[in-house]
């Protein structure tokens, strides 16, 4: 039998009780959002064990800064921003991620070059995890979180050209991964 999590508080009540430091509300907040936020951290950090460390630090920051949540916008989005920022700080501190600038490549490759393959979301997320750190971080910030190259450059301390180059290279690598998966799938179908 699976034990499901039963919501005890509405989101507004949960936030109010967390602002008062109520332990049961903090536990519920963590239970309610930890799976989604762990997935966010994994997308950036690339390793589940490291992502779990980032998640814990991120939730400590959520509880510490919850008084700054104004109630405007999505609470989940507010938590996600904290997790993204914690992931980026972790990467800067621990991984020494290198970002290589190659403007010619960035300008030649376009966003439409990703294959039209029908992939499951899980397959694509696994491919994203396999990207080198710099490619994965920029791809996540641009394609998933919706940041502009200017914002990414500011967050990572790189130029906009470097951000564009990393995105272009990430897309190229993902395209090759998708094509290789398609070839493997086609060979398997031929054998059947």
C-alpha cells in the first residue's frame, strides 16, 4: 500500500505558518515541493547526490527567506528560483565549470535544428543530464527557465556571446544524441 501525502494546509495557510516557524508546516512545505525541486536541482547539477545537498541548502534558504515572499506570483516559482540560484552557486563553488566562447558556431546553428523525433520527456531529461556542465546550465536557464542571454550572462559572469555559444553547442549535442537514439530505435525495429 502506498502512503500518500495529505495536504493539511492551503498554500496561504502553509506560507503563514512557515513564516511563524511552525515545524509541521515546514515539513509539509518540504513534502509538497521537494520532488519537483529535486528534479530542478538535478537538471543543473547533473548528479542526484549533489542535487540532494543543493536541495537541502535551498530549502534552508526558503525557510530563512520566506518572510520576503510577497504573495505576488507563484509560490512554487519563487521556490524554484531559489533552487536554481542555489544550484548555480553550487556549480560555481564545486565544479569550476568552464564556459567556452565560439560566436561563429553560435550564429550558424539555429534553434530549429533539434530533430523532430518523438521523445518521452524522461528521455530528453536524461539526455540533458549527459550534457557537459556549461552546456547543461545554459540550456536549462534558457530553454527551461526562460532567461534571456543577457540575464544568463549576468547570472554566470560570462558574456552574452558565451551564453549563446553554450546554448548552440548544447542543442547540437542534443540533436546528435536524438539522432543516435533514432538510429538505434530504427535498427531494433528492423530486427523485429
